[in-house]
C-alpha cells in the first residue's frame, strides 16, 4: 500500500502536521494554478492515499494570488487532442474529484482570486469552501468554445441550480462577495480564507473519524439514490456510526450535562 511519503509531486505540495491536518497546495502560480494533466494525476494519487494515512482533515489552498483558473488551455491547445483522448482526460478529472468528495476525509478549500471553470469544479468537490474578498467564480466555457468536463453539471448545478449554471456558461457571468455566498458557491466569506480554513479543519478533525467518514461520503452517495433507498442507507449508516465506541464518552457527557450545549451566536 502506498503512503504519503511515496508520492512524487511536482505541481502540488502536501504536508501533514502532528494533529493530522494536511495542507495540499496547488503550486503553479505562474499559470494561475491551471490544471494540467499531470496536476490532476497528482490529485488522484494524493486522494487515493489520504483516507488511509491517518489524515483527519485537508486544507486545499493555492500558491500565488489565484486559487485555480481551470483547465490548462495552453496545454489543451498544444496537445490538439482527439475526442476520445480528451474524454479520458475528463474521466481522470472525475476520478480525482470523486476521490475528494467521497473519500471520507473533510476537505476545506481556501479560495482566493480566480475560481474559474475547472477551478470551480475542483472547489465544488471540497466539502467546505471559504472565500475572501478577492474571490470570484465563473464558468467561461461558452466564450472559449468549450463545455464543462470535470463535474460542473453535477456539483455546480447542485450548488446554484441548473438555470444559473446555464446563465454562467452562456454569458460569462461572474459571481463574488455576498452574492456568491447566497448562491452557495462558498459557505464562508472572510478576510483571511486560509486562516478560516484551518480553523474549520481543526474543528472537523476533533470529531470521531468514523463520523466524519459518514458525513463526507454517505451524504453524497445518498443524494444519488432514490428517496426510499436513501432512507434505508441512512438507517444503516446511523446504526453503525451512532453506536461506535468513540461516541459513548460524548453521549455520557451530554447525559450528565458536562458537555457543551449548542447555543445561538452571540
């Protein structure tokens, strides 16, 4: 079985601290962190190993001033791919992003600058997205003579709705600030997206890993099921998670009123 130490990374970096918080950095700032084929391969390798490496949460961030400008259009133009070749490129993107979404480890994306095209597909695969004032979201595929290939029709449409996604692609509409938050493109708008992402990662990492696994995989699976099948699957997952040994002490603390209670924000 491969380990984190076995990973051969060129366009990304990965570190893990003593608390099991991994920092995954997109590292092509000169290209606004556009995703070439090799970067996607690295993401597949990373998220194939992370769930079995004791990682409690992942902060996904980017070097430079932009999170990700999407597909590396220069590489795409230079490669002059045949239809079947680009189909397999897209399937690799789906493999990477599915491993993120369904892997069972919380992924918190710290966004800034461009979150555009495939960059938005990448961000929408994270479980939590944190934006700052510089962050803007767009799907300019229509203007480029392209169509989304990395899951926007699944994840971005789920976030903002079919009509808004079509509008974004047809017109190049850009969302940012509070409007982007209201639409669900990100859950947080803060001054320092990286600091907030680490705060959220540490909060998530304090949960039992089995609970996080269920939250970060089962919910997505259930969204793909019929209502009847999802209800059955939810009951099975709850039966396993809600009786785990790690829950017993927490439930006892709740019962004896020594646990913190949920309170409204001050």
